[in-house]
C-alpha cells in the first residue's frame, strides 16, 4: 500500500522550548511560513495564513500538547476543491539539538500534494534558519526555465 502522506524531519541547533515558541508564535510565522491572519493554540482555534484580502491556507487546531511538543491542525487550500488534510508537528530535544518532525496527511488530495511537496522542505529550512540565527531566510527564487530540475543532456 502506498503512503499518501508527506514526512519531513530536520534538526535545529537550539533548545526545544525555543523551537516550540517560534513554531507556535503567530507573529513569528510570517518570518518562516507566511503571515498568520488567525492563530491560536486551543483545540478548535482557527488557523488562517495569507492576508485579509486573500486566504491561502485555512484550518483548525485539532490537538496541542506543549508538554511533549505536539501540535496538529487541519490544512486546506480554499482555492482547491479538496477536503482538508491534517498536519502534525512534533519537536523533540535530542541532546543539544531539537528534532522537528512534520507529517502532512494527503490521502485523496492530489492537487494539495502537488503544491506542498516542494513547499514544506523550504518552510522547514526557513524555520531552522530563523531559530538558529534570529533572522529570516529569504524565500528562494525558483528558476523560470522548464526542466531546471532534470539532468542536462
């Protein structure tokens, strides 16, 4: 059976409490993900990213366990005709570093998968950079040419 989920892990040179704070702070999300229009850490809280003029991602918090570094929320692109998926985060202290684990459940969401597949690695790199340096990593500028990600002839 195929796994219709995306799994990502990165390691951050910072204490778990600091990583959790940056991950779960609505204002800090603009520096590593995108601006949070609505954000809360209570089960049932709405989570909305984008701007007041255009919502890019919407969802709802489904679980929070700050004591073990766990957060889950639904995730939906409002411009796609697909049901919400579920994003699960876990941050774990591992010696002097913190592991950040992300799982995005994408069963029956092929259009969402097409967008997030290349986006989550960048967002995790931006989170890592922000936590480790205190400064946001610029968004990558993707090449405009077709086939930039294939082997040259």
